[in-house]
C-alpha cells in the first residue's frame, strides 16, 4: 500500500534494470521502491544543478 501523501504510478521497467535496482537497494538497506525514489532525486538534483535557470514550479490552485 502506498504511503499517505505519496503519488503511486505504474512503471514498466526492463527486468535486468530492475534486478540492478534491487541489488543496489539491498546493498544500501533500502526497499526497491525507496531506491528508485532515491535515484530519481539524485538524477533530478544533478540535472537541475547543471541549469542556471531552474524552472519555477507551477502554483497550486
């Protein structure tokens, strides 16, 4: 079951890539889901760090 306040979505992923994610997750004492979230956050930080002009998040209505 998804944690309250978190968005859940279906992700189709190559089995070999998933196996690597599970391997990394086990080595870093995380669940596979937490590992995916960690990797996405790290990639986003790196990507935004390269841009001098960060996009402004849309306002919530």
